[in-house]
């Protein structure tokens, strides 16, 4: 057999093994603009952690990113949906973020903290601020009924930055997230 053919077959076998391992440790669901990714605990194949993210290709350079996950706030409580909005560092923190669903009243969100991390793969400093909030029943219903919501914040020089976030696929992805957490 040709040595190049053997090397190619060996490479394909390794790729199949890696794919099998990844499939066993990852659950993914994607809609048009929302995605759910769950890491699976190895011993009993139960989801260890699931995160739902907004990932619209049209807004890849958008100032905000949104993720939702279920967490326990106290040991004996049921998990609650915690949403986290991430924004760039040049934001006037006191003004917070204004979230306005198209089918409900606006909500003002406070920033919790700002972070700086070194991305060693790209050899650069990544900075952001986060505004976590509980996705309560009222907001959940507004997101399920609505087509979009808007986010607004003030920059340090007084300009308003805004982004419209599509809710297409939100209900399907959020239902799958809830199901994974049961």
C-alpha cells in the first residue's frame, strides 16, 4: 500500500474518533439566530452545563452579546434562568443597559462587573462588561411573543449605542434549554 494512502486512512480514523468523543460530550441545537450548547458529564451522560447564545451573522460585529443559562441561586432552590448581556468597555456604567422587548415595557439593567482577559490564541487583550439579570416569567413571555428586542447603552463620550436582537427561534431554543435542565 502507498504510504500516503496509509497516512490518509490513519488521519481519517483519528478524525472519526475525535468526532465520536465530541458527540458524546456535546449536545447542540441551533435555530436561525439562537444556539444551545450543552457539555455532558461523562459518568451518567447527564448535561453538566447548558448555555443558550444569540448568534446572528448579521450582528457579528454588534456591541452586545447575549447568553442564557440555568443556575441555582441557593442550594435547595430550583434553577432559574440567568441572562447575561456582555458589552464593550467604553460604556458609561452608571447608565446601565436599557432592554426593550417589542411586546413589553423597557427594563433597565445594571452592570455587575468588567473583565479583561488575555486571548493567548490571538495574542490580544479582550475586555468587556457584563449585566446579568434573571429572565423572569414576564420577560420570558415577552421574548416568546415578540419578534425582537433592543438594547441601548451610553458610551463614555455620551453617544448611544444600540442593537436590535432577533427573537426568531428563541422559544424553541429556550424550551430545549429548560428540557435539558430537568
